[in-house]
């Protein structure tokens, strides 16, 4: 049972980190954080959106999952 809780915690931390990194990438894309990158802004926006929404989905899934 302890192994399941550890897995759940690891996935929740992973999802939160993905959402955080995706959020930063989206802030860069929308110009809130002024950073000059050598890659196109559209690529930053797409990658940031995918990271953010997948991170939120993983975190939410493992947060609301029951223990049984």
C-alpha cells in the first residue's frame, strides 16, 4: 500500500512541475516575461500549452483518485 502512495505522490509532483513549466512558457509566449529566445514564439506557445494542460490533467487525476 505504501508503494501506491509513493507512486501517487511522484505523479502529482511531476504533474505540478509540468504545469509550472508550461505556465512559465505560456507567460513567455504572451509576453508577460520578456525573454528573447532563438526559437519561434509559436513553438514556445504550443509546447507551453501542451505542458501546462497535460500537467494539470495528470495532477488532477492523481489528486482525485481514490485509494482503493
